[in-house]
């Protein structure tokens, strides 16, 4: 009949913790009021640390019960718990120090300040436990968050490769990443909306407030899937309407996974998933547009020389040794002017000779540009007879 009592007291922890915080902060502040000789505030200060200590003890005990009954992990709570014990001991210590004194010594004031600091840190750790470590930073502007290094990188979702996707694990490499991307922000060990944690299979199997969310083999009766299909207006629709929604293919994959038994192991091929269903998760090998070059960036002086000659030249990308060269402001540029560029030949990746007077005779020079990637020859003297030779360029 009374077994509810201890868990219930544990749940009083979030209520009780505010007592020592308020009372001790009050006592600590009183310690810093100016005093001339005998300190008239001492009776209040003594009372504050005595009651504050008792309140800290009560908060600590209820906190311990909450840890026992609510499934918190020791690694998560240990600092907060130790901080709580130090705060309680510190409060009684302060009481002992001020009990028989008439004036507050500097030593006592330093103790009070340290106690305040410990109280603050302990409270902050407790807040992290209930609200998550990103509670404060979450609402800051993105720029400020990245400055503080607390920006949460969006989860990428599944990432498969062309060669190995068939042997990829359906749950670990596809389903969990889909849930991480769409659901984890609200359903994780720290933030369990609807009492549901979707960050691991073990947690999913525990279900949520309304019971089981997975029925192996039966997607329609698995809340984890069924809620995705509800009309968006339905307040039970998941994820909540204003949030990013999983794609149709992602929903279909979740369905397939549940129908194939909602198992931890098993490949995509074994679950009968076609390439079409997962195509968008296959990583494309991105080929850079310009050749990869070992050349160090061109010296600023040399770049300035080119500009002085009337050409426009810059690195194709910052830090690259390859150049983008444009002769658009130099309509008089002709074959014999090529010598200006001779020293940077190996660097030219983008060359715009449009509107200049170059002729077919220049093409043999162009053939020798190892990194040439973009070439523009509009409105020049080039007739095109020799352009076939450029086919040799890699
Ligand atoms: C923005 C926060 C948010 C996101 C994102 C979110 N949910 Fe929820 N979810 C909630 C809230 C709040 C509840 C509790 C209220 C309710 O039951 O509707 C809940 C409840 C649930 C429940 C019912 C749990 C129970 O037993 O009562 C399921 C199942 C669920 N969500 C699945 C999902 C899935 C699957 C996703 C991702 C595709 C998801 N949710 C994404 C906020 C979210």
C-alpha cells in the first residue's frame, strides 16, 4: 500500500530543490551587506544557513530517490549528486561558522561566495539533466550557437554506397538514421516526449506513454508507423505538423522494416528492398570541377603582374594554385601576347579569350595547358580548323 511513497518523494525533487536554492542565495546575499562592527543581520543569516541546509538535505534525499526509481544513469547524475551533497554539507558548515560570531570575517564571506558558486554549478547540472544540455543555447541565434560551438548538426539520415547497399543493415544503417533525422530531437533519453525514446531499438521496444509502439510484422498496428500516416491535421500525427516530415520513401522503409519483423539484424537485400527505394541515400562520389592540383597558390606579385598587363586573373578557389584568366578587358590581346601567360601555363584552368584577336596559331599553345578545364573562344579570329587538337587535353 505504501510502496508508492518513495517514488513519489523522488518525484518531489524538482519541487524541493528550489527551496535550498532560494534560501541559500538569500543567506549568501545577506553575508555581503555592509557591516559596522556587530552585524545586525546575523540572526537572519544563521537561520538562512540552518534552514537552507535542512532544505538541501531534503532535496538531496528526494533526488537520490528519484535517481533510484526513475532510471537515471549514474554517469549522468554523479556530478549533480556530489554537488548536492557538498552544498548540504557546506550549508551546515556555514551555519557552524556563523553560529557564535558577532561579525562576519572575510574568511566566512569567502566561504559564502564559494558555497554560492557550488550551488550555482550544482543547479546548472541538475537543469541539464531535466532540460538537456542545449536548453539555453538552443534558443540562441544560429551564428551565436556556432560561435559557442553548440550548434547541433542536423542528422544526415541514411548514407549508403553504390557497391555495398544490398548488404547494408536495414535497421542500423537505414531505419535508425531515418528516426534520428526525423524523431530523435523529441524522442531521446533526455527528452522523451510521450515517454518515448526512439534513439535505440531497445528503447523503442519499451514503448511510450500509451504502450508498445512496435508490433513486429504488423505495421498498421505499430504506433511508430501508424502515427506517421495520420492526416497532418490530426494532433496525433507524427512528427508534429510544423516539423520536418519524413519523405514517402522513408515512411515506406519503416513500414517494410516492421513488416519484415522489426529486427535488429538483417540486410536490405534480405528485406526485399529495391535499389529504387534507397537510391536517394546512396552517396554520390562528388568529382571536383577543376583538376586536383598540388600547386601552391600563385604569389601575389605574379598575380599583380598579370593584372598590370591588363588581364584578369584569380585563383579558381581560395587556396588553389590553379588560375582563372580572362582577357575580356584586353581586346587587343593577340597570339604574340601569349608570352604574358607563358610563366603560368601549368596553372591555367579557366581561360576566357572571348573578344580578343587570337587566331588558330594559338591553339598549339592551348594544347600544352595541362589543367585547362574551361575555354572560351567566342568572337575571336579562331576559325576552328585546329580545334580537334584540343581533344588531346585531359
Ligand atoms: C517536435 C517534437 C516531436 C518530433 C520531432 C516527433 N515527435 Fe513523437 N511525440 C511528440 C510529443 C509531444 C508526443 C506526446 C504527445 C502525443 O502522444 O501526441 C509524441 C508522441 C509520440 C508517440 C506516442 C508515444 C506514446 O506511447 O504515447 C509516437 C509513437 C511518436 N511520437 C512517434 C514519433 C515518430 C516515429 C517520430 C519521427 C518520425 C516523432 N514521433 C517525432 C513530439 C515529437
